[in-house]
């Protein structure tokens, strides 16, 4: 027997290694903003059916939570008109066809007195998807007119244009059962596609943006999509609208996605990991209806969700026209500004949720801006909090409390959002900020300020602790790499520090050290709380001067939780701007 040279064996081994790596799927770059369906009812849209004729259950076409919801059409003429409530930009539309045949005209109008035809389509019952693409136009009304030789069903209506899902944050209760239904895989749900296999032929960017996938003929047994929901979500129903052929549908939940770096240093997923996973729910459609809707035996709590289809034969192409991962939300928070009176001063508070929560981030990415206004409405003083740890504000007292949310990798709970900073405004319009014990541990400080703003860097002297708040201990535990019990110890230690930043920081480092946490990360986080020096107070004025206190705790006086005087908010205001409930 002839022995192969060692170099040849090494070369063959390298080829096998590369082949193995190539079998893994490369992670899809996160899409920061996705277009949203402006024809779906929700916090982002006032869409409604203005009028219709010859269409049954027409309101189902505006159902954002359930892509399988159907409307029926008979042979002959029929139409429906969507009112957006205001002019919106539209440039694309699509709907899924279950058996209708004929033609459809799509028209737009500003007032229904005149209509501009955007596009006309002729289709057969075999055409699964009817797609419209046209030059962008501002329209208040959109009309679909059908002339059919054969009736049937339409569903999964989408109308998109200039609006995206940026600037919305969603909240759930611990069970995910309260509130209104929301599809976390699409629309405002925030989910982001991170893997799709095999590669869709309609382009990964388009597929991820519109949640529509055209899989090619392939030797692969499965068609797979994996979503990152941005944080742990509670879901109780899963659905799919796809090619009308027999298929087995499976849903997998991953507490942590088993990704590894490939030979290029990029994150990759090995489909063999499915062999060690059990689906949370599975359903087999032996008839090939083209739609599936299934409920798990109990709510699914996960951040990473995989949907997998196994056609019973290899079709020329397998289309997925819509996916659903439904749970209920108690609030949809968009950008909001409110004006109120505090100690005789007009104060304007703005909360901007920032990028969509599914973009690989948690809900704790909001920007809170607090402006004290002059009599003419101009800004006298301003302070801003933004980034990790900030979700909104509570304006229920005579001051403003900046809030944080829950750890994105733990399930939602019913604990209130803990405050991380208190902003007080006195009768002269001077602003004072101070972190709470939780905020100090998380390194929360203003990210910008102007005018008469005094920034206290140390926590209050007494009367402040969030150690019993589940959200507080979970997010501190995640940031410092310690247990929730240890996180409660750290928060309590800061609350008992006597208002000294140095003592508080040392106490946190001690807790992290004895609990084998990430000390270097804790030091980096606390640097935000310690900026300005021990026991410092920095003052921002219109001339941008600053002063710094000296001596341990000499300027660490406690900031009262309620300022002198009585704050006031207008009638019927919800106190926590971060938890306004709207109907998706």
C-alpha cells in the first residue's frame, strides 16, 4: 500500500475542515430599521377600512398580529378602500392569493374625489403572491378593485413606504396574556432575522426587510428562519403563510443561541445543533393548505426563535409569505413629548425609545430629554439621559424619575420599572440630578446638559433602595456578572453608603469580588458614577463652567425624592411615560 505524503494528508484535512465550516450558516447582519405595514392597525398607523363591497371579513386584512387571517371574495366585481387617517408615503403592496383569478387595480387618492391608478395586475389561481411596486406617492386613501372570474381568499395584506419600526418599544406582563396581540416576528414586533437557510433567491436584505422568503429548489431537507427578538418575549401562538404544499412545521426556542466564530471570525450557527433541541411545538399539514396556526402547550419565553419547515417533497421553490410569533403586549411606546408645571416652572419631557428593540438591543436604549422653558417657550436649561439603562420617566411626583427596564435576557415580570435617577427643578428653574442606588451601580449619569444644571454624582444619603425590585436586581446582575442575590447586596450597600460615592463604589467592587463577578467591568461601569471625582458636584451653566467638590462626601448631600413645593401634571395624564398603553 502506498502511503500518502504528510503534506497531502494535511491538505485533505484542511479541505474537510473548510467543508465542515461551510456547512454552518453565517449570521445575517442586523437590520437597524425595517419598513412597517401602514395598512395594519397599530400604534404606528390609524388605518381602517373606509368602505368595501363584495368582500367578506374585510377587516381581517388589517390584522397585524395574525398573517393567516383571511377575507373572502366572490366571482365578479368587488373592492375595498383603506383610509390611513392622514397622508402617508406608499411605494409597495402585496397580498397572498388563495384561489382567486382575474385582475386587480390599485389606486391612490388624497380625498376620494379623484384616483390615480398605481398599477394593475392580471393573475391566475396558481399565482400565490400578488405584488405591486410603484413610484412612491403620498396617499390618504388606497383602493383595491377586483374583477374576478373565480372567487376565493386573500390574506396577509402589506402596504409599505417610508415608515419604519424605529422608535417603538413594547412591554409585556409576566404571563404575556394581558393587553393586545402583537406579532414579534414582523411589524412593530421588533424581531430581527439572523439566519435563513437555504439562502432566499429574492435577496437576503429584501427577505429580512419584508419578512417574505423565496427559498430555491434545494437538497436541504428543511427551510429555516431564526429570529432575535431583541429581548426575552412571551409568545403563545405561531403561524405561517407559505406555499400550498404538504409540510411539517416546527418551532424551536433557544435561551442562548449556540453560535461560534467561523474561520473568518464571523458568528455562525451549526444546523446540527437542532439535533440536540426539541421543538416547543410542531404541526404537520398533510393536505397542503398553505397556512398553519398552532398554539404551544404553554407560553414560550425566549429571545431566540427558530421556525423550520420540512416539505414532504422538494418543490421547485418554497415561498414563505408571512410568519407569526404572537404574544400580547400591555404597552407600545413611541416618541412622546409632554409639558407640565413643576414648582411654577414649565417643564417639557420627551421620551424617544430609539432604535427598534429587535435590533439586537434591549428596550433600555431610550433617550430622555428634560427641558425647563422660558416664558417665550425657549429652553432655559436642559438635561438628557440616554443609552443602556434608560427606558422612560415617571412624572407622578414633584420631580422626574428616570426609569430603567428589565434585563433583555430574562423573561418579563410584573415588578415596576425602577428609577435610576431623580431630576428636580426648583422655583427658580434650577435643575439638580442625582442617581438612585440602582442608577449608581449601573453608572447612570446625564449624557448632556446645558443651562443651570447641577449634577450630583453620589447616591442619596438615606431612604433609597431598589434591592427588592426584581427588574433592578436582574439588570444589575446581568451588568456585573453576579447572581441576583449578590446584585441585591450591591444595591443595598450603595443605599447604606451614607451618600459617599467613594464608599458606595468600594462596596460594589467588594460585592462583585467576593461573588466572582466581572471586577474590571464593574470598575468600568462605576466610572460613570465616579466622574467628576469623589463626592463631586458639577454645575453646567450657559457659559459651560463647572465646579468640583473636595473631600470625601463633602458635597454628597442627599437629594430629596420630592423637591420643595408641589409639582403638577395636567389632568388625565398617565404618570409613567414609558408605559402608555395603546392598541396595536
